[in-house]
């Protein structure tokens, strides 16, 4: 048994990151253990978690398990967790209750608890003490060892907890079972060293560490050969890619090399304003297949609050970067993240945020009330703003965000845009896809268009989506 330790997880050394390519193995006794058995994965959180679940799917299928979307049918249930906000914690605890109830009638279910919550000291101890029926617990650093943990479980029938509080390494050669035939996630780096005062990610994901360019480019080339139409380069802070490699190769170089491979659509997420260079902006503007959509979290419009958050830029510096992106990249859409009610946020600080939103007119903003995370510096900051006031501020902010989301979407009315059709729409009789600027479009067409980039004329506009029909000149 190995439990996490937040103090250890915070440590950063100058040790060179190891890149290991041969650590994924399946013990002989579990190579066929999944025959006639099914698995179900529940994923919470960011795109990185979604991609981790794709790895977990592939590992389980290597052991002959078959995926099911019905949890009640499953022989193995995996909960891949998120630690970023309290709301995610509450959902996971609720899900554990559901699974416990299911186990009353299906006693042989194997329950696996993994992801960022598993990396939290308090959560791992809670699972050990109060959820002894959870069979396997592992974190973000050792997904590839799942077959070994299953092998040990079958032998001992004892709870397996193995969570590393380390800087981390880069593992290559872990299989992936992609959720889509048309769009793919590609990890380019792991971890984060920014240590924003509210954020648990540097503790749960480890040190900032980049994959080698040749390994990333090889993966992208394979995806192109397989016919993928879109890839998204993933990292907690993609703009910092390469800083730990000592080979004079940056995110700008990687983005350009990926663009040259020729996949029709290239995206990346998430960016930190601190590392967003002019050269990177120029590359995005230069290549038509690098999509004109940037997610650029501001978190607060108050320079005073930004300093307390440890964001390392001022409101003015952010606005300058925003305007550079808008001026250099044609038709670019920019979204953001905003936290309301950070400890010590005054009404004046909040008004600064409203003024920035009013000035920059984001295409979309993901807005949240500040959520305390145990172990982060912000957890112990004095917070004298009531929850009632925070909710009221969030409502005012969302009203403004919705206004500009609608105004930006209205610009698409009666225009013809390119949409990658990727799946069924919630709107009956339609399929859905996204424009180059990440606008969700419901398109009246049949399934023969799945996986194709088509011209669509926008016929109706809503705040969060567009409707359209195929357009043939």
C-alpha cells in the first residue's frame, strides 16, 4: 500500500525527467481475464482525464474486457476522478454510493478509483478507511500498471492502494482506445509548475514534463494515416511545452511541425497567458489548419486578485496579449475561465472583472465560484465574502457572458461555415459538429456525412449553439 503525501507532491528538483518506453506489461495470469466480462468507465474533469480514460479502455481491452455503456452490466467499474472543484468531489462520492448499492446484488464487481482525487491525501485515506470495498486505487502517475494491480487483486483479494507523490516520468507505449474515429487527443506534456494559489493540479499531476518531439510527431503522423480529421494537443499548460527538454524546441516549433504533417484541423489546450509568445501567435496565423480558436484563461479582471492567485500577469498585460491575438489571427474566437469570489475579492475587484469582459467580449467564458482545495495556499486565505454574495456575483457575470456569447454567435447568421460532422445531435433529426472557431452547430444531414468537413449555411442562432443546413454552391 502506498498513500499520497501533498508535501512530497509539491517538491520540485532539477533532476532530468526520465522517458520510459517499455514499462507497460500484462502479467500472464490476467492476459485473458476479461473474456466474457465487461467494463464501464465514469470520467470526470478535463480533457486530460478523458484521454486517460482512453488509455484505461485500451488496457482493459488488452485483457479481453468488452466496454459497456450500462454500468449495471459491468464486471469492472472505473471511476476516473477530478479534483479541481468541490462539485466534482460531491459527484464522485454520490457515484460511490450508487456502486455500493449495485454491489449488494452483484458482489463480484471490481471497483477501481483513480485520477486526480486519488492523488489527494485526504481522499486516499477516506477510501482506505470508509470505502474498504473499493478494490483498486491508483493515481495519475501509474495508469499503465493497472494489469499488475488486477493480477495482485485476484491473488490476494485485498484492497490495492498505490498512489505516487512524485515529480513523475514520461511513459511511452501505453495503448489508447480512442472515443472518436475523427478527432483525437494527443498529450504533449504532463504536469504543471505554475502553482497558482487556488489550484491542486501541480500536486495531482506532478512536475511539468514534455514528451520528445519525435514521439509526438510520430503519433500525429499515425493519426493522419488512420484518417483522423482533427487532433488536439493536450497539456495543463501547453505554451510551456519544451522548457524542460533543453533542446531549444518550443511550443511554436511543435505547432508548426504538427501543422506541416497536414491533418485538416489542429487545436491545442490549455494556454497560460504567461507563456503565450508572439512567435506562437504568428504560427497560428500562418497555417490554415491550425484552428483560429484560443482558450485563454484570465481567472480575474483585477490585477490585485491576479497577484493573490499567483497568475504572474496583470490585467493590462492580459489585455495586451488578447489584442495581439485578435489583431494577428483572422476570425479568431477566444474563450476564457473566470473564478468568482476568490478570498478577499471586493466589489471593486469584481467590477474590474465585469469591465474586462465588457471590453474583450469573449465568445465563451467558463465561470466558477472559488472552491477551496486542501493543501493549496488559497485554502488558508481569509475569505470574508458570503456564499450568497458570490452566487449573486456569478449571476451578474453570467448575464454579461451570455450577452456576448449571443452577440458573437449572431455574426454567423446566414453565413456559410465549415463544420466537421462528428456525431448525433441532441436535436432530433440533426447531426452535430464544430466550426473552426469551436462553435457548436446542429446540421440537418444524414450519417453519410460523419467524419467529413462540410459547408453549412447557418439558419438559426442561439446563445450556445447554431443550427444549419448543408450548403452546395
